[in-house]
C-alpha cells in the first residue's frame, strides 16, 4: 500500500481527444499525477494540450516509449494511441510492473 502522501505517477501515451479525457480524469484523482506524456511529436503534444485546455507544468514530454519504460516515476501507463499499438505498449509496460489502462481492444 502507498503512503497517504504519495501519488501514483501516470504516463499517458497519445495526444488526441481520448488522451485528453484520460489526462482530465487522472487530474481529478487526488492520488494520481501525470508525470509523462508520450507522443510522436513533442510540439504537437504541446499544441494538443493547449487545444484541450490542459496544463501539465511538471510532466515531461517524450517521443520515445522507452523513456516511459525507464522512468522511475511511472506506476500507470495510460494507452491512448491507435489500436494497432496497444498490444505492444501494454505488454512492454508489464516489464516495469506498471498497470496499463486502455479503452479499446488490444490488437496484434
């Protein structure tokens, strides 16, 4: 069990509408903090956050899923990428013992 003052670190993969909904939900949860955002293009990620009115001043943005896997502050990986990436991202998140969350089915 986590200490009462420790938040679970969340990495959100993807920057579209679905990711914005995931981020908003995690921001509303007092036990979670979005620590990473992973996207193919960092500038697009920043633009998407602005479009959806989301502020993540302390989150790092990366274009490499490997950065998420190496991060010590990731407990949950929220997968909001295209369906064909879900299976690979979910299975590799288990390598770091992080919970993977997604809304769509995992495809191979």
